[in-house]
C-alpha cells in the first residue's frame, strides 16, 4: 500500500523556514563576497537599486533551484516536506517565480501564511498563486 503525503501544517512550514533562513544568510554572504572583485574590494552601496535587486534575485535562485530540483529546500528536507504541482509532479521555473514573488506578499502580510490555518488544504497564498502545494512526505 502506497503511503499518502498530506498537506504540511503551518508550524512545520515555519520550522523549515527557520532552517532555510540560516542557510540563506550564508548564501547572501557568499553572494556579496562574489561582488567584491567587481567593486574594487569595496562593499556595494546599500542604497543602490541594482544591489537591492541582486539581493532579491539571489534568494529566488536559491529557493527556485531547490523547488525545481526535487521540491525540497534543506529546511524542508529536515522537516520532511516537499513542494509539488497540483498533479503531484515537480514545480517548474515559472511556478517557482510566481511562488517566490507571492511568498514575499504572503510572509510580509502575515495573513498569507495564516491562510494555511483556514484553508481546507492548508495552502498559503503562495501555494495558491503558483498552483503548487506543500506536503509532508510519508
């Protein structure tokens, strides 16, 4: 008998997010260090539009790569969760882009995350917008 993956509860999502935040800080550090040869060894200006865009693009690559390659970030793997499309397959880069942008709205508003408490399928706004679901692996 095949095991059933069920929708991930909010507490599990938050726990995985804490793990991923620590990893993301490390990725940001490496990403900024990678710019130093192009800036003469000086830190980029924090008020620079291109630098801010770069700092927003780096997490998209981080999360997008994990979501499109197995559906799990390292935090999600630790908490046995996976992102998949509504049909149970892997998410594509288009879905990852929508999911990433909608996640900013979801997290910053808080309401988008709390939506999982009321949605029958425990979906957040970024799950709904991208046509994906976050499930607990059996």
